[in-house]
C-alpha cells in the first residue's frame, strides 16, 4: 500500500530550480532511503513534504489524501514526523523535559492552563518508556546542550517518535556521529516497529545498505531512480556516479 | 503547584505585613508600585515566555483605565467596572492579537505600537471625554465590605489583585499551555514538528496578558482618579517594557520587582535631581549590556552563591566529624 506519494513536485528559490518534477512513492512499512550528492535537494524535498517550505507546484499525498495545502503542525497530527539535519532541540531543557513536551503534542490537555505539567502521570510514564527503549534513561536529567552530539542526534529521533507517527522523515540521522554511535544507532533504528514507515536521507553507504529496502537516488533535483538495494548495487551508471568515481561526497 | 502556592503565601504575607513597617509615604507609593507590578507582570508573560515584545502594551492598560473612568458615571459597582475593564481590553486584544501575532520581533513591536498610537489619536480628539486634557473621574472602591478610602485600604486592595495575578501567572507558566508557549519561543520549528499550532498559544498568552493589563488599568483609576491620552503614549509603553527588563525577563516576579525599582527610583531620584531620565537610561544600558538578566537574576545569583558559601562552611566540620567516627569504629 502506498503511504506517501509525491507527484511531480517542483521547487524553486527565485530563479534557482532545485527540485524538478520529483515523483516518489513510499509504501507502508518501507525503509526508504534517499541518497544523492550534497546540494541535490534532499533536505529541500523533506521541507516540501513536511510543509516547512511551500511547493512551487506538485502534489503530496499521505494515505491517499492530499496534504500539500495544510499547515505543517497538522501534518504531524495526521501522522507525519520529522527530524532535522541540524539538531533542533530545546537546549535549555533536560532530556526528560524535551520528551515530555514532545509527547504532549498529541494530548488533549496540552491547552490546560492550571494543572502543572509535571503532575500528569501518563506523560511521565510514556516518557520513561521511550527513554528506556532508546537507552537514554540514565541521561534523563541532563540539559540537552550538555549531551554529546551523537546523543542529541538520538534525541532528535526520540522526539519525532513521541508524536506517534505513521511515517518519519529522517534527515541524515548519523551525520556527525562517531562509528560506535553510528552502529548503536543502526541497531536502535532496526528496533522501530514495522508499522512505522521510515524515509531516511543518508550519506553513509554502510548505513544505507544495512537499513534500506528501497532506495531513491536524487540527482540534480530529479528522482533519477527508485529501486531495491540490490538493483542499485548492480546498476552500472549509479555505480559510476556514486561509488566508482567516489563522487558521493561526505560532510 | 506546591512551589507556586508557597511563593504566593509568602508574597501574601509580605503584602499583609508591609504597610505596618514602612512609612505612610511608602505605603502611598507602594500602591502605585503594586498596580504597575500587575501591569509589568502581564507584559513579562508575553515578552519573557512568549517572545512577543509589545511596545504597545499600555493600550490595554489605558483602555482599562478609560473604561472604569467613563463607566463610573453610570455605576459605582466595582465588580461591574473592573469586569468591563477586563472585557474591553480582552476584546481589543482579540482584534489586535489576530494581526500582531503573525509578526515577530521588531515587526511585532512596531505593530503593537501602531495600535496604541491609534488609541492615542482617538482619545486626544475625544472632546467629550476631555481630549488632550484628560478626564477626571471620582471613583471609590467598595467590594461590599465598605468604602475603601484610606491609603492602607487601597494598598491592600491593590495587594490582593497583585497576589492573585501573580498566582494565576505562576500556574499558567507551569501548566502545559505555559510550557508550550516557552517552547515556542525557544524553538518554533520544532514545536510545529511536534504538532503544536504556534498561533493558538501565542494568542492565549496575548489575551491573558491583555486582560491583566486591563485590570491593572482599571485599578489605577482608583488611585489616580484621572485618565489622559498619555496612558497611550510611546513613553508609557516604553516605561513598562523597561520595568520588565530591569526586573528580569523570563520570570514572573522579576517584572514586579522592576516595577518596584522603577517607581521607587523615579520618585526618589526626581526629588533630588531632574536627571532621572538620564539615570534610568544608564541603568537600563547597564542591565542590557552587562547580562541578559535583571534584578531578580542578580538576587538569585547572589543567593545561590551565598548558599554555596554557607554550605561549604558548614560541611567542612561535618566531614571531619564523619571521618572521625569512621576511624573510631
Ligand atoms: N532557503 C533557500 N533559499 C535558497 N536556496 C536554497 C534554500 N535552501 C536550499 N537552497 C539551495 O538548494 C540546494 C539544495 O539544498 P538542500 O539542502 O536541499 O541539499 P541537500 O541535498 O540536502 O544537501 P546536503 O547533502 O548537503 O544536506 C542547494 O544548492 C541550496 O543552496
Ligand atoms: Mg540536506
């Protein structure tokens, strides 16, 4: 079943035509990885799917319904989550406070003006469970700005999971992580249940092939090819552009 | 909750005791301080927790004042009068907020100022209500327990509303809506990605702050018995902003302290020299340049520092005792 469908998406910044008629279909449960060189327009694509940036033209469907005209926060309500390429957290709050704020986004009482937030037990329980799952319980009272970069990357994902998403857009989740952090991260990502669909932008080929069951190559603003990891590996042209020539740049 | 309750009780006791230990003139002055404290705390909410620096927050204050002054011709019922003051400023906030919260930073500042300027122009042309010369009202507070005419009575009246406002604001900032507001100020993009609608929370805060300013304005008349377009001047808008700044942005009590310091210094220094604006300006620059925080942050800093000193001086001998016992056993 197609969960996310991007149809003929175009995006220009003034005269700069960044995305040129992108078509991508993501099936439910898929681990869909998007690869492409720096500046290919991957982050821009995410921003368009999520509504952070307005489209120039094209359509975005989530579970068969068009979502390209609704504001971003409503896309979250409809089951779309995202992480950011550059850490985007509440630095002055603790890990726990970050997660609670994230979980509360889907609660009715988020508009309550009287009862202290810390007195909501369900919030505390859900937060505890999530931190346990992601092996961050020990760090719960640490201020986010004092976390290591890798831990902050992890928290990015925890926050996006807090909203009960059906689909999460992960923008270069492993960038800036040490090799140990990366392998720990891959192990944790694999634990995300299948009913949550993942779209991942990734540069690290080892990570790509250990997670992906579908890969889209974004090149100069067009989705050049969408195929299984095996096909991508076997494709002569892709090999030459990305692997053979070593043109796939790292940050 | 416990903390909010505790600090409120502490504040209430201070308000109850204060008039008996300070001079009559200070009681008189403190009445004004309390009104401005409510006013400044309300601005402190949207500035320090919502990232909305309004230079026109005096609009709601002035509207509250005008409402009570004008309606007092028809009724003396203080519940009705203050209720009307809150309602009118709430309505004004509803209309202006709808437009203002779509803007950020300097644009928010300018648009709120523009709304206030409109009120300034209207009130200064309203010949019927005094125009530029202002309008005198004769109002006496009576909550059903007899008329409040003494200075101490007025002090307690303002004190009651001050403590109430403080408590409500304290509840708000610790409740979900307040936490979301603060999160929005720190990282709006992330809050949106978490499914929060920024406009809802900003509007809430703006409405709360607006009606509290309206209440403060309504109360103000019971002390001054006079309104004039000056209430809507840039001067007024800037003064309350300075109170928030020097008191400590991002706290509830800070702006109240700022109001206290401001009114106090204004009255004292202006009896000694007419360079008050200069001194105020220097104080303001110092606070902006030195640190982000205001008086309250300074107090917090000094007290935690003092507490550390106190603890370390007490811990030292305790450590020795423990060690001694360990050796003995
Ligand atoms: N707001 C913007 N205004 C103008 N140009 C932009 C804007 N955002 C992105 N661009 C340009 O669009 C192009 C694609 O950027 P994008 O961030 O989508 O690339 P990317 O594929 O995510 O690259 P990377 O791998 O480095 O993250 C770049 O050339 C960038 O300079
Ligand atoms: Mg990118």
